[in-house]
C-alpha cells in the first residue's frame, strides 16, 4: 500500500453507462477508467460496447447511446470486460483505491457481466481476492452529512461540494466527478482523509449497511416487503442473493 494520505495519492476512478438499473439482467454499454491525482497527468481509457441486446429508449434518453450506434461502433463485451478488469486489477494491486460513485450498482453489474461471459471477476484478478479498497463518495457523503436534505445524485453532490462535473451520464465526466468528490470529502473531513485505506473501506462497509437498513425501515412504513440491499461495495452472487434493481 502507498503511505501517502489517500487524497494526495493516485485514485482509480470508474464509471459505467448501462441498458438499465437491474444489475442481474442489464448490460454495460460504455465505461471509463481514469487514473487521476498525485500531481500527475490523468491516464484514461474509455470503451463503447455492443451489449448484444437492444438498448431501451429510456436508457438512450439518459446517456445518448443508441442500439444502432452500439452495434456499429461498440466492441465485443467479453473483450472489453477483460480489458476493464485487467486494468482495474493491475492498478488496485499497485496500492491505489478504486473510486466509484454508488459502487454497489456499478461493481455488482461488472461482476454479473463477467460471469455472463464466463470471465474472471474483478476480485478473481486481485492478489487479495477481495474487492478493496473502494471509496464511494455517495456513502461518505451520507456518513458526514446524514441529515442534509435534497437529492444525492451525482450532479447534485457535485454542486453541493463545489466540484466540477462536465457532463452528466458521460462515463468519462462521471468518473472524474466521482474522484473530485472523494478528494473534496477527504480534504474537508481530515479524519477521513488521514485514514488508512483498509480502515476507510471497512468504515464504508459498516456505514453502507446502516444507511440501507435505515432506508429500508423508512420504506417499510408503507411497503412491508421493501428490501434495500446493504452489502457493499458489491453484492456477491450466491444462491440466496436477492437480485434486482438498485434502490
């Protein structure tokens, strides 16, 4: 692990655009991995994927990628998934944290996509076999300012924390925005910025579970069957794993 305070070190920012919000069935159509920070120039890789299925109009309305565009210009998903997990694994094994906004969704979807094509998952590619350390600005924001009202979508958090966000639902811009949010929160709350990455990861595991339990209790006031997934940074696939849409 690096001995540099994590906001001053290199961050691996990751983001995807997808066919929908169900990690069990939806597909990645675009992705970005950006290595940023530490006073060095960013290193950026982006991918456009032909997911092999129709991209719903509702998804196209969000990110602008059509089925025709993906078929014409997108690459084979298995090849892309191998490249993404190779690069993420290499950099994480080098000691840098992975920054993902709403990590539970993106990282679970990445896991299911790898399994769909019988590829090694990201944890499989890591020396530790554990998907860590991860930094999720959404979890940290709810931790440090739990009672703040208003939306906690990425653009709204960028506005609140006064960080740059160039274009909503563009994987490159969203990845950079997530890294800037993580940096800002770590700087604004020095006790978080000074934490060892393993301890910061463990804190988020605990807080994400607490946040999910609180939201589930609230929703069960009107829907006794409401379920909010609490596992983080991704939901391992097991026989009893509840699959479905992100909350």
